[in-house]
C-alpha cells in the first residue's frame, strides 16, 4: 500500500491511497484542531463543533437533508474529536465519490450553526458527558491525563465542562473555526477503489475555494514532575479503576517503536505479562492492558485495570513489580517473547488497515502531526527492527519514580496506602 500527495493552491494537502480490490471509498478531512486548542471559556467546543457540522448547510439546510442524501446512497458518515485533531468522513461506494466530496466540502465551508440547533444539541452533549461520567473505563484515561498535564488544555476533557457547554453560542463556533479551520491546517485523504487523478480533480473542484486563515497555535506541554503523582476521583463504583504509568516521549521520537513493543510485552493481549499475572494467576482484575500513547510534544506508557477495591493495593503492587522486572529486577525479555509482541502489533496493524476508513485515518494523522509519512510496510519494518536491548534501555530511561503517575476512580478508603505503594 502506497500513497500520493498533492497540495492545492490554498495549501490543502490531498493524499490518495488506491486500493484496487475495494468497491468502497472513504473521503476524510482531518483538521489540526482539537481540545488542546481551547480556552476555559470554550472548553468542549471542538467536540461540539463536530456535532454541529452535520446539522445543516446553506445547500442542505437540515440534518435530515444530509442524512437522507448519505443514507440514500448507502453510505456511512461520522466524525471524531481528539486533543490534537478532528476528523470528518464519508464512506460509500466508490461510484459515489463525488457526492462524498461535495457533502464534506459543503459542511466544512458552509455550516449554518443555527442557534436553535445549537440549543437542542447542547442536551445531546450534556447527556454524552453524563454517559462518559457513568463509564469509569472511559473516564479513567481523562483522569490520568489530568494528572499528567494539570489544568491545561491537554489536561482537560475533550467533551468539555457542562457549565461551559451551556453557555456556547453561534459566535463561539465562528470564532473557533476562524482560527483553525484553514485549508493549510487540514488534510484531505481519499482511500479505496479510486482513480487518483479523478480524486485530485474532485478535490480541486470542491475544496480549492477555501480561504487560508491565520492559524492558532496550542500551548506546549511543560513537564517538570519530580516525584510520583496520584489523582483520585471519588465515585461509588463496584470496581476501582486505575491507570498507572510513566511519562515518555512525543510521537516523532526514536524511542516510540521500542515503547510500542514494550507495551505489548507488558499488557498487549491475553498472553501478555500483566494479563497473565494480574488476571489469570491472581484474579485481581477483569480487564488489564497497557498502551504507549503519544502526542506531538509528550507521551506516556500506561496500564489500565478494573480491580477489586479490597485488593487494590495488591494489584498496584503486582503491576509495579512487572514494570520493575523489565528494568532488571526479575525476568528479562526473552527472544520468543519479543517476537510474540512484534507479531501481536503487526497482526493488529494489518487487520486494522483492511478498512478504507482506517487507512484514511492512518495516513491523515501522520500528515498532520508527524514530520514524514510511513506506509504500513515501513511501520512493520520499524517494529521488526526493535531489539531486546532497546526495550530494556527505554524501560530504564522512563520507568523512574519522578515520571510515575497513578489515577484512580472509585471508593478509596486509604489514600496514604496508595501513596506508600506508588514507587518503583
């Protein structure tokens, strides 16, 4: 799989990824706009805007007009918001490629932001916040990042604060888009059963008239942690949900791939060290898993688990012991274990990229956030190149007390016990 890149006169980057055997095609626009670009006064607007984009344009005045058109061609459409990007996509038969381009360009250039629709959608957003608050497995990641990044945009929840959402008005959307929704801050990706020349021609037809704007910049993360950190969100739950991990590196750092493999060894799948030790051997958790997550200027390797409140201390101790083994206080990484972790990552990567929407997302994120774009084969090769020595080196470098953090949701009887435990 390979891509081609073109740049329109207004700075919009167009990536085309032909997948000849596919009858479908995905058109995705990803914007360098997310919740870390927000302020206290508009926290949540990135996500709110994602909802409003489907609520009507000058050409298609209502949400029903847009839905009927896309449903009528058997397509699917949706959007997603992160802390650094927002994406909009339509996946359809490749014969409907032009319609997908037309609708997405219309939404991004001509959304009405109708005040009545804004007021109605506030109720939807508030219920979505309630839904996330009632789902500790979802919210624990937010608590963990609040601990890491504090009261800064990167530490705030993507869905925003209820009081702020209630106050957002039409002008807030106009102001926000004027600072970020510029063609030179976007990438348009077309993946699937497409003709590349035709896709670029359509991109010019529907997107070339977008005007360039002055782009806002986000606040860079300043990390100055000197001792282990703990943040507890008290909530009545049957389980205690934890996220425990270490600060690491940005997405473009050379240590990213060794960290990916390290995360897979620790908690990537049912044969990983933590799944075996925490769940299978000791019965301490229902779910447990580890990921290596990266933003443009920071990162973290973190393990999440849902555990028995009465055995929370034991579970945290066991997780930290498994971290410690990697840095030389126990079993070293075996060559067979290394290969299994690599195969786990590579297999999941291949499976994920069997869908044109996932392919579009894979390329769009790299175009916006990284210095160069890797094709899937490049990524697999970089995973294959990771050595045991690299894994142990990154563990020793980042598994240190001054970078250790524990976030908790649940009923905590003894905070002091956790503070005693949180050290490597």
